[in-house]
C-alpha cells in the first residue's frame, strides 16, 4: 500500500549558506521547487544520503541571513509494514470482517518516513495538515478539523487547524480509520476517547481518568493544557504502550480500554499509562529536551508525575507500591557495569532507540523523587518545576536548565545543580555502608557494582541525601532526619541509647545500604519482635538491599534467609512481593540448571513462608488493590513466584503477580486458543495469551511463537510478551532462545535494532542462563550479528547477567543446599521465626 504527499516547508535563513539539509527516509521525491521571498518558485534537484536518512538541496548562489524561503516537495512512499512511520494496520470485527486503517508513530526518528522534515527535537515548527481519504474513513490529527470537502477524484480532503503551538516533528500524528468517540469537556478542552466501534463500551473509564488527570495537571502546573482538544485513541495494532502526540495520544488497546467489570489491577494499568501520557503534554511537548541524550527530561518526569498524580487523584489504585517496585527493578539494572548515565551521548539511530529504557524512565523518576524528598517544605519542588515550565515553554532544554530553575526558587538557597549532576552524569548509584562506635556513626559511600570494575570507575562520588530513623521514632514522617553525605566518608552523632538505625526512610533515596553484621542483626531482631517498627516501604527495602548485597557477594545467603524469617508475620504486599520476586529468580535459575532437589526445597520454603499469607481469605478485594494483587498470585511452581509483568515494549511497567494455568492438555489449549480468537475484551485476551504461552507442551510452544511472528491471529505486538512468558517455563526457555536466533532478522525488521521490544526479548531469553556453555553460545551469536545488533547495550547487559548468575551459583549452591535442608528438617523452629 502506498501514499502520496506534498510537503511545503516555510523557513527563515539564519546565516549565509549554499545548501539546505533535512531528513527523508524511503521517500520517492518526484518534484521539488524552491522560492525566496515573493520571487518565482523554481525547480531544484534533491540529493539523498541514505546512510544518514538525509536529503539536501544545493544552490549556486548563497542564501542570505533573514531571507524567507519555501521548499515544496512532492513525494510518494509505501505505508510502513513495521510499527513506525506512517503504517498500515488491520483488525477483524466480531462478524469476521477485516478492517484496514493507518496510523503514525514518529518518536524518535520516523516522521522522516512520512514526510520530508527537519526531524530533530530542537527544530520546532507549526504544522498544517490536510489528508485525502475515501468516504468510509474518518481522520484525526493533532488539531481539530476545520473543513472536509469532496475532491473531483471522489476522495474527501480533511483539513486541520494549523497547530497553535510550536512542536517537534516526533509529536506530529494522524490516524485514518473508522473509530467511535466518547467525549466530555474539561476546562474548555474537548476530551475524547476513540476506539473501534464494537469496543466503545470499554472507553468510559479512560475518559473519566483522563478528565480527572487533566484537571489535576492544569492546577498543579499552573499552566493550562494549551490545545482545544485532547484525543486518546486505542489503535488495534500498536507497539509502544502509548505515545504522547500533542492533542492525539495513541495507545495500545490494552492500555486504554477496560470493561466496566474490570479488576482494579486492569484499571491501574489504564490510569497509569493515561497519567504518564498526559504529563508529557507539559514535560516533552510544551518543554522538550534539546537532543535525545537528555530524553530523561521527558520520560523521567512523565514517569514521576504518573505515580505522583495517581496517588493524589486515584489513591485507591495504590500507585506508591507500584512505584516502589519499579525503583527496585531499575536499581537491579543500574548496578550492572553495562548501565549508562541518565544523560549520555547518543549519535546513531540505534543509540537513540536504546535511550528508551528503564534508566531514562524509572531512574529519572527515582532521582526526582529523591530530590523532592530532600528539599525543605512541601511546595519547593513544585515551585521549581512551575518555574521551569514557565521559563522554557515552547522551547528546548538541557538537564542544567531544570537544576537552575529549582535552584532559583530554593529557600534557603541550595545549589541543586551541584547536588544532582552527580546523579545524571555518572552511571549507577552508591552503596552507603554504616559503622557505629558508641554515639558516632560513620557513613561511607562507594559505587555499588555487581561486576567489579577497573579503578577509573570506582572513584565515583555522589551527593547523597541520607535520610534515617531510629528505634525511638521510626514510622511517622516527622521521625525522619537528613544528612548530606558529599564526601567518601563522614560521621554523624546519635544518642548512645539508640539501638538501631534504618537509613533511606521509605526508600525515597536512590542508594542501597549495608549495615554491617551488628547493624543487620539489630534490625532483624527488631523486626522479629515487632513487624510494625518500620514502614512497609522500609521493610521491602531491607529485603531488596539484602538480596542485592548477596548478589554482589557482600553478605551470605544464610544472612538473607535470616532476614526473611520475619516475613511469616508480614501482612503488607510490598515486602512479600519483593521477597517472592527475588526467590522466584533463584528458583528459575536452579530449575534451568536442573538442580531439581533444590528446586523442590525452594518451592517448599516459599509455600511454608508465604502460602498462608496468600491463602488468607479475609481481605476485601475491592478495598485493597495491593492485597488483591497478592492474592491473585500464590507462588506458581509449575508456576513461578512473584512475577513482575512488564507490559512488553510499553516502557511502563505494571506490577502484577499472577497464576498461570496448569499445563493443560492439547484439547484444553485448543479451547483456550479458540476463545482467544473470539474474545474482544483486551484484558481478558491478555490473560488468555499468558495462559497459552505458559504451556509445557513443546509443540504448542513452537506454535504460539510462530503465530506471534506471523501476526494473523496473534498480533506481532504481543511477541515480546509471548517470548518472555515461554522463556520462564522449563520446557520453553531453550526453545525461545533458539527461536530468537533463527528468526533474528525478521525480529529486527519488525522491532528495530535497539528498540525496547528488542531489549525485552534479549533479556527474556538470556537472563536465566548461568553456565559457561550458554555464555559462550550467547556471545558467539551476538558477536556474529555485526551491524545487525552486536553493538547493543542490551547484549552487554545479557552477557554480564549470565556471568553474574554463574558466579552466584558457584558461590551459593553449597550454602543454599545446606541452609534449605536445615530449614526443612526443623519446621518447628522456622514456624517460631527462629534465625538460622
């Protein structure tokens, strides 16, 4: 399928030049004219440089500064068959009729595939869009439609208002389809949610969420959303979780549509993604990063505001637990030597794609949370971001512009840039070690790396806002004290009567803590005596930190099990979720190594510790989302405990612990597959797909992987999820790895080298390997790819993760065997919470 276009680019000449260079990719330009001021338009020759996706016009005479000129390009192109640029898509309705539609996805570098343009974030412009279409279609774009007229060809031409704001090319969007809207008005903005007609009844919740969140952001930022309309559109075949196009936000159906009887968990998914994309209308759209090296200014902020706004507008969704778990996961990634600074140089398209990862999103959000928590007073952070948005609206920024805005409003004066640049300019985070003598506590910081690095990396220092509580006052916010650790080591005084200290109150800081033998013993004893002595966030953070220290080799696994003894008294979701997730990682590593005696020990340990808690039927599902979430997932052993289910290639992780159906017979699988084909409820389809991909039948594993690649019954957008689900099972994990190797070229055709989908796939198929043979295999495969993916950061992460798994197993297998066997032979001691 092809389309044709005419791009008319009005521009001012800033300085003398004899050429204009802009972007165009896979466009067949049939005619080009150029006009200076009121002069005649004349034909010009367009040169193309394909490696950089650039086109150029050269002139015999120089253009002079301040001249106004117009470049008009007539072109044609194929509608993209991947998920970027202007691409064609289809869906089949209940009656079996196939519908074709077309939609756009331009971020980061694909506007150039739809029209010739200056395709960089700093080239902001206004856009006037006209689309010719057949009678049975409707069109949407960033702005409201002004007119539609019948052309002599029989097509209709829809014209949209010129954008009332300057915007970057990656935010331009249009959709040609036949969707149905529901709408409402919020502070003078028409808010609409569009879907395919038969799913219209699933749009109400998104409309309610968008309306409330728009109102919240208008008030919070003290700058009203600037456009007349805000459309949220569910696209049947869409790769990202969603895209923040100004005035025309596009979504996957699963991240926008929920039925009236959907669970709170499903509503949490929709509200989270809507909150994220609406925050972008300010952070990203109104104020945009100058270049992709500072993508975090868009994504870190939108992620932070997503959780912040949900806590204020939809407290029943308990977004704080989701945010906590997300912070733990990004630290696990950021502790790798293959991680990167939040703000890091990018040059190639693949490097730009790779910036869309958890460091830009979740680490960006985490350091903003830490900054907010360390500033005095409730409103200082808010004042700083209002200052930033007001000062830079309509323009582009770099990281220092944000710190300067926060510094300007600080009272008492604080050099925010000095504190925060250590968090954005170097990778990783600090380990803060605590040692105590009497009333003197010494804090020491070092770079927490799972893989020891050379000396040049270990000299990193951070400006760490260390918060702490002690046994005399440990739960209420007013108990919290703060100490700024700016050097390698510093001391603070505490009363000698203090029995223990807990650092990083509520885990708002982006660092982990080692308390030393005495410090850990005191904390473990305190928790064993009274679980409520710490907030549930603090209890979860102790569990997370302890596992991280064990993975690094700093504490023994016996020490980890000693801490986990207290969990038999735990009643909150966050600590249990974290413990289950960590144990399930170990379970899966052991299973893949075929250490079946230990696998059954770990299974029994988990069921003994957490089974009763998750079987507890006294929770009111509607009142507590987090406890409903916990109940929905006893450790699945055919099962896997405590999965964190990241919506694949959405960059927005969604917390969910879930049960996979038991491996069913082929007949049962076929029945579920038929139901999947007929279902129109997206959340239901997602759950069915998880069930189908959890099969332990090798023939069915092969079938579902191939169906996902083919894209007829199961859309290819679901393939990363299928691969990650298949990889978790013992039957499927080697199958999935073989599948990725055999189909690599088709995968990077669908998903682009470096993209979040490819990052997800690589992690899924390699993260459970822990042997030299697998390490050699992975290394050989990826190094053989050359420019087809060998340079990706996710490949370095995969190799490093396998080495770490290998090292952990070598160090811990004997201890694990001894400790778990001892626990299982002494059930009465374990029940009484006795330490081993």
